[in-house]
């Protein structure tokens, strides 16, 4: 699961995750809060966490 890298780091394991995956209920919340920091457009994973990027 992609989210595990960041969680593992926060638990004290010495790894360096390359990103932080956030799973909100609504993409509009993320767009509103992080609009100045978004690197890639917010997109739906359609329920699949490990979806390949197009």
C-alpha cells in the first residue's frame, strides 16, 4: 500500500518516503486547502490505492 511508506517513517523506521498520499472524502477539500502546493492534479483512484498513473 503506497501510504505505508509515510506511516512507517512516522513510526520511527529509518526510511525516506518520496511523497505523502492523502485519502480525503472529497477532492475539493484538498484543492481548497493545498491549492498553493499541489504538484499534480487531484484525481480519483476509483477505490484502488495502487492505481497506475495514465
